[in-house]
C-alpha cells in the first residue's frame, strides 16, 4: 500500500517528470486503444493490426541506422516507423483484399520480414540500440514530443470517427450491404489500417510493439460484454484502457516491474475474469 | 405493366470467373411495379446474377440497365435483403440501429428524423416493439425481417430479396409475405429462390436459370408460365419456355 502511495506522490513530484509523462501517455493512449480497438474488434482485423504492429520494428531499425550512420542525419526513429507502418499497412491491406486464399501466408510473411529487417538494421547501427525497449515499451523514453503527437492523433481519430460513424458501423456490420449503399468499403478498410498503423507507432512507446495489439483488443473485448452499441463500446473501452494503464503504471512503480507488461497482464486478467463471469451468468440463466 | 418504365434489363449478358463460364447470353427485362421470381438450383449462378444486378460484379460482355442507368449508379435506389449477414454475434447493435443502416450514404451523417423512418419500416415488418432489443437476441426469422426493414427504410424503388424464406419458421414466412403483399404494385420486387417448383401467389412472372448447356458450358435465363395452385401458391410450368425478353402482357395474351 505504501508503494502505491509513493506512486501518487511521484506522480505529482517535480523530481520524477517521467512518471508524469508516462501517466499522460497512458491517458492519451487510452483514447486510441478505446476507439481504434473497438473498430479493430468489430471489423475483425485484430490479426492484421497485429502484423502491422510487429512489422513496424523494420521502420524503426532502418531509421535508427540511417540516423546513426549519418546517411540521413537526425532522422527520428518515429518518422521511419511511420513510413514503414504505412507501407506495411498498404501491403497487408492489399494482400487481404486481393489474395483471399493466401492472405494468411502473406500477412505472416510481412510480420516476420518487418521484424527481421528491424533486428538486422539495429545490429548494424553504430552505438547501442536495444530492440527490447521498442518491443516491450520503455516509459523512460517517452518525450514531450511523443505526448503532443499522441494528442494530435487522438484529435484526428475522434474527428474521423464522429464524422464517419455511420459509414464505419455499416462497413463493419455488413460490408456487402454498405457497398451497395455506395460506401467505398475498400477505401474505408485501407484508411482504418493506415490510421491503426500510425497509432501503433505512437502507442509502442507506452506498451511496446509486442503488446500494442493486446491493448487494441482486450479493453474493447471487455467493453463488448456490456455495450449496447458501437459508440458505447468505444466510450467504455476508453475508460477501461485508462483504468488498466493507470493501474499498470502504479503497479509497475510499486513492484519495480516493466509497465507495458503490467498493463497488459491487468487488462488480460480483467478480460478473462469478465469472460468467466459472463459464462457463469449465462449458464445460471439457462438452468 | 408494359407501359411502365423498365426496372431491369439484361441484354446479351455473359459472365465468367477466371476459368469458369457461369452465364452466357442472358437477355430479359421486367418493368416497374412487377413482382418477379428468379429461380434456379443451388450453384446455378443466382448469386452471380444478383451480384451483377447490384454492380458488385461486372459482366464479361453485354449490358445491364438498372432503373435507367448502370447498376453502380442506381444500386443505392435498391433495397437489398441478403440471404444472411456473416454476422458477429458479439457486435453490439440494436434492432433500430441495424434498420437505420438502410439509410447510410457515402458521406452523410444520420439525422434525428431517421428515427421516424426506422419506426415506420419496423412497423411494416410488424417488429416495432423490438426497436431497442439487441440484434443478437433475435431468432433467425426475426433477424431476416429486420433486414427486410433495413431494406425498406430508404423507401427503395426496387426490393431485391435473396432466398428470403430459407431456414425461416412458418410464422415469420407468413408475416414476410404479408409485408410484401402490402408493397406489391407500388415497389418493384425481385425474389431469388432455389425452390423451382412453386412460388408465392404474389409473383407475376418467373425467370429460371436454365440447365447447363453442353455447347457453351454455362447457363442462360428462360421464362416459364405460372399456374395458380391455391390462394398462396403458384406452380412453375417448366415444360413450357417463353422467350425471356417477352413482357408480362405478351405472356398473358399468348
């Protein structure tokens, strides 16, 4: 208990700016986890989002290499990652639309190739670059610039979803019907993937590439147990994400453990608990 | 009926997937206000024909005119009821929200006035009391009627129903045909079904996807006359073929 209390005093203390940064990163990430996570869940594209998030490591590796070797001085890993994320989103999106039979193979290949490129470039980058902080997140690396970028993407996603909620709901529920109604369903699909790709790059600072997909599915899945519609799912999923992020950060501080992993474990346990609770409730109703 | 504008016109339409000829030289038309049944055995190309009508596939050759324009341009005037929605039961959505989807457009948002149209469409399928019920809690037959309401909510010029009564209980089927009978004459209705022997008494004309041709390896569409069986059913007379491009009055007058 004393540890948790020390977390809150650290949160408001000027001596630990990284704790405050991590808290704000968690809060700003929650909006993306909640909104995009709900879209990814109802569109059933979690595996595509997972592949994109892992392929992003390739972009980070290339950007680190180009910057450290002076080939493209001052290139931020973030910029490389965003370019690579968009490219892999386009490739994965096209593979999903065009090659229905080989979809799985192509997606898994992009996932693996992206990660491998990242590892290779990082190994050849002069100086020390540790893939694990990108893979599992490192709250010490969260900068003020990251927070501004997260805020900007939050605003863009909120505007896009509130403006095109009707089209999004229709394509997720019944794509063929939406197409007959004149909605460019393929373009909607590619935009969702592209926005998710950019979001993954920004979100990995908080939970890491490997665990981003967990936070894009677990809070939305938990919200899905009680939500009456997609909008409600988005709101409650955002609230769940905020609770899991803050609890993970506090627990990470209290037990001196990696925050990203802590957040995902809390979210996962809560989801499984709800799943069990709902299964028991259903069984009791039947008997 | 012949004086009314043509609702759908196929002229020499052929369609093939990469190495598989499905339809060849399909020519038929029907007019606004007609109640048409398109019948054919499973795997005969009914779904393909439907996709061509909805502009989801392009013909390999020939032309299709839907409500005076290309299918892609006119398809938003169609109320389409798919056979089933590959639907995720965990998708959180209410009956009213599914129906409202029938008014979705490529750029516009929903308006509050859409609520009245949703209630009207649900009343047409006798499901207005279930507007706030989660869609996942409905029976299969009830869901199909919700999809009919979704098709009706935009007051379409033409209603297209793919196998509307497949796996439907008797009561739901009776209610569905009750809804369609109220629309007959006002809205053009096209029903696609695999039941080749008989159709609802509401049907004016029936088009049949023909047997596989040995010479072309694909199928075409022919028209068969109908004979009244009772108040609810008509029998398809497969022994007699009428040119598919002949109109209703011409068929009647022989």
